[in-house]
C-alpha cells in the first residue's frame, strides 16, 4: 500500500476492522501474530462487491465514454488510477473489468513497468449518446404510442401569468 504508517499503529487505530490471533508459521516455531478481516469488514467488502457488480454496465459505459473523448482513444493507466475515484471506478477495474470486456478495452504495455495505457478497442454508438438524448428518444417512443408526458417538475409562475394547457404539457 506504500502508506507511511507502521502496521501496529494502523491496527491500533482500526481495531474494529481486524481480528488478530497468534499461530505458528511452521511446526516447532514460536507463535507469531496474524490478522484477518472480521465479520463487519467482510460484510462491508461483500456489499461493495455486490454494488460494483450491479453497476458494472454503467462503469463500462463511463470508461468507454472517457476513452472516446480522449485523444487517440487512449488514456494513461497512471492518470486513470489518479482519477478513478472521481469517475467512481472500482479499485480493481484494471484487473477485473479490462479482461472481462476485451471487445471494449485493451491494455497496452505492462502494468507497473514503465508506461502502460488503456485503449478503446471498438466504438459503441450507444455509449456515444448523452443521457438527455436517450431520454428524448424514450419520450418520442412514448409520444408515438399516444402517451403525453408532463414536465418532471412543477412550474411556479407569478400572479397573473398563465400558461396554456398545450404549453404545460411536454411534447
């Protein structure tokens, strides 16, 4: 982790996350301390894994959009690691997502050894659309079926100002 902290200090500050126990490394040796995540931390990690799996399509879409906007459809892995929290990428996105979706991503270079890049393999037209465009397409389909939608918010106007019914309805 490369954190400037001693492990005993870390464990003392986070004593409610880990269980410590003593065991032997080899038979006929002295007992040494070991740590393992306790039940509370394990539940948290399982929940994080579940949330990442539920949001995996959105994460893949976001990564593809980022690569589609970048120059030459390539992003440095070093830069991606620095901004992964801003894009809500999981910690293991390069290890798990990239090999899982070879139709979208490819790693160029070696991780940890000099320069490595994440490259977009194929351009997906669905990822190219903005959320507003997708909503407009859905509303067009609903309108074609005869369903008229109202605005998703209330309009409060000054006294004496009146909107016609046609104007208040969206579409």
